C-alpha cells in the first residue's frame, strides 16, 4: 500500500531527533547511555551546531523534570502509573527511567523508589519506525536485557510490535480516528493494555506539528473519555514549535519544506497564549506552558548553565533566544475531584 505523500519525510524527522541527542551527548550536554544503539553508524555522525545542542539540552532537561515530577507524585500517592509516548521514535526515555525505577543497578535505587511504580510504558509510532526500533532493541543486549527475561519479550504483527512485561512498542498512525488506531491497541474490552484507572502520563514530544489540529484533538479527546470512564488521573506533556506565522516562524516552516516535510497547515498556528487550550478545551483542570527561552533563563540551574557554556562557543545569544522562543512545553492534567496535591505541585 502506497503511503500518503510526505510521510517518509515525517518519519525521517526521527533520525534528526536521535542525531541531535547523540550530538548533545557527545558534546557533554546530556548523559544518555542508550542513544547510540538507535543511531545508524553513530561513529560517522557529525556534531550539531551549538544552538541545536543547547536546544536539545533545554528541552530534554525540562521534559525529564516534568516526567520525574509526575512519577514522584504518583510515588508519594502510593500508586503505580503508566506512560504512553506518542510518536516516540527513537526516544530512550523508557531505558533511562528503567535504570531508576525498574532495574536494580542504579544508585538512585538506594533512595528507595518502588520497583513496580511504572506499570506500563507504551510507545506508538508509524510501523516503519517501530519495526526499526524493535530490531535495534533485539540486536542490542543493553536494551533488551532491561525489558526482562528473553522469554518475556516477544515480537508480534510481523515485527512491527514488541511486548514485554512493562514496555510495549506499538504501530499506529495517530492521524486515523482513535476508535480505529488507539482503541484496538490500548483498550480491548476484555484485556486492556492500558488501565483506565491508573494515573497515566501522555507524552507528545515533537509530533503534534505533523498532525492536523482535528486529529490531535481527537487523540486527546479519546484519552480524556477513556480516563473519565475509568476515573484515572490523566496528565500530558507536549513539546512543540509554535508561533510559526511570524517572520522567524516562516523560516522554520520553510526549512521543513526544504526537506519535503509539509505541515498539515493548522490555521492559525498555535501562539503561546493558545497552547493551554490543547487541554482546557477537553475540560482539564491543569494547563500550563513555558517557552524553551523562558525555561533556559529562569528554570535551569545557573551552575548547569555555566557548565554548558564551557562546552562550546556560542556567539549569537540573540539567535539562540529567537529559536528557543518558538518552542514550548505545555503540560496539563485531568483530575478526579480529590487530587489536590497533584494540582498544587505539578
Ligand atoms: N518523540 C521523539 C523525540 O522527541 O525524540 C521523536 C520525534 S520525531 C521529530 C517525530 C516522530 O513522530 C517520528 O518518529 C514520526 O514517525 C512520528 N509521527 C509523526 N506523525 C505520526 C503519526 N501520524 N502517527 C504516528 N507517529 C507519527
């Protein structure tokens, strides 16, 4: 079956994201022992410019902080939780979290995280991407050993799907109606992969821009309904470009076009003030947003900023801020009536 035009270009953005992460790791911005196996020919890859490395660093630190905050709240409430990562690509977050929350060899273990905190970690992406990722996982022992005993890890659906006790890698096109794409995978009436009553965090890291606003809303509405029916707390973190209508935003869109990535044309594109509407329109109680520019200025520890400033020369701080001002992290939650703690702290 022929894919709609442009999908190959959209999928190629995953390699970009993985290469950006590898670059930030090689230059000393980030630590990630798991990214190399997901990059083809990692030794031949060139580093990214300082501006991209800093952006990758700020986004990664901010998302880690929010995910850690969510897990800490679940732990404090004495409940297990689930994470669903949409358009997960080559993301390594599951393995990084497993080091802390599942596998027994992290030093952090000694601070007493409960080992079963993470009940499910589910990743969704196009079948071509999940197949590639499943193959990388099977090939690299440092990745597969973390998933469980070999007999507990299985491939399915012609290699597009991987199941293990906690981690599941599933193929879906998120633009399709959720009743066709998400429900059969996650919400089987007899044995749902995703429990509708456990606190669940959705991650959309750099993926919504490739979907129409209607498709994004349908996905969020489907999760909202599923968790309302099951009384579970639902949280979400979105990382995305915004403000693409100003002159710099148009440069960013043209850069994507030059690589054959056509954006599905949200009109108007979200601006900073409308970002929380992604959640408010579904009746969620928490909806907050910050730009990467503000996160870098106000939330990254000054000692860390000093450390990364030593790594590479960056002449153009104005340009850095212009770029970072076009990326935002928006996070929110839908809460049952009695979850005051989450509301106050996340
Ligand atoms: N989230 C990862 C990260 O931040 O490192 C990957 C980001 S990459 C820029 C975008 C990912 O979203 C790609 O892996 C792409 O295949 C996936 N994606 C885009 N549109 C999608 C759709 N309609 N359904 C499933 N996955 C999609």
